[in-house]
């Protein structure tokens, strides 16, 4: 892991979209990615020399809750501990922002095949149901 460079809050929309396209279909627009990067509470990027290989971000209120979003690791770098490094880096920042002696609710959403990875990192499921909607922004 020593060969990788971890950077905080430097993720550009271009880098985010590049990583998104390496793993998923149907990326957000550049404008959406730009707003998301500007307004994310925590952004972590991992580089192999000058090549971006992974990212994750968190949104939250610094006091009581955070939601981890878009944990992305290039396929050729998966299963090398980089996802764990992303989560540890986000939790380190959450700890720096938090109130000593209190607990902060940290959650994320995972596809079923990724749940075992997140459980190994300390996350657990509960009885709550995730509800969602895709709201179309109108002119």
C-alpha cells in the first residue's frame, strides 16, 4: 500500500467521471459531477503515481451522520485492499470532524455482492428498508 498516494478533497469532476466509467454505466452529467464534487463533505482519491485508481466520497453534517457514496475502484485494482483504504481514510476524516466521546451514524448502500466486503469493514445491516426515487429536475 505504500506505493499508493491518498489525497483528500482534490477530486475533479473529470477524474470522478473517468472512474465512474471504468466500473458503471450511465454516468451523471459533467454538471452533476461538478456540483457533487463541490458539495461533498469528504472526498478521497487514491493514485498509483499520477493515475487515479479509486475514489469515495461522503456527505453529511459533521455532527451526527454521514452517508458514504460512490466507492469506486478500477477493476484492475480491486481485491488489493484499496477499498478498505478508502473507507479507513473517510472514517479518519469523520473522526477528525466529530465531537469527542460521541458516536456518529455512518451508512452506505451496497449491492448484494459487495455486502460481505462492507461487513468485513465493520458495517452491518438492519431492519430499515432503503427507499428511493429518481426525481427528474424540470426546467
